[in-house]
C-alpha cells in the first residue's frame, strides 16, 4: 500500500534536496544552471552543509522516519564529497583555494 506524504513532508524534502543540489554545485560536482558553468567554492559548500546540519539539530524528534533517513543520507553523502574535494584541492598546487583566491 502506498503512503501519501503530507504537504509539510514534501516541503521538507524539497528543502533538503535544494541544499543538497546547492552544495554539489558549490563543490563543482554539478553545473550551475544559471551560468552553464562548473563553479567551485568549497567555503560556500561547507556553509550549505552546515545549514543542513543545523536543520537536523533543530528538527530532532520532530521528523518522520523517512525524513530523518533522507537528511542523514544527504548529510553523509555531502560530507564525503566535501572531504574528497578538500583532498583534491591539496593535490593541485597553484590552483585557486576554496575562497576562489590563488594560493
């Protein structure tokens, strides 16, 4: 039997996915649809991840099981991708750092 999700759950899911997409764009993993370019700003990506982490803390005990699983999965995935990008940044001397400034 298919469960129907509430409008609040749908909006929460959209919020999480919106920040996930933003963080992936900021890590250079997705093209920015406005500029049609791959842009990388790890400082901004960290901020997006931190916002989702704050949402997790503020909503603790108020999420459905599915909402909590989604948020945990998205945060784990974003953190792993962020760490990968930090490692890649360290391997590329002379390349711009996470603030967009040359080192």
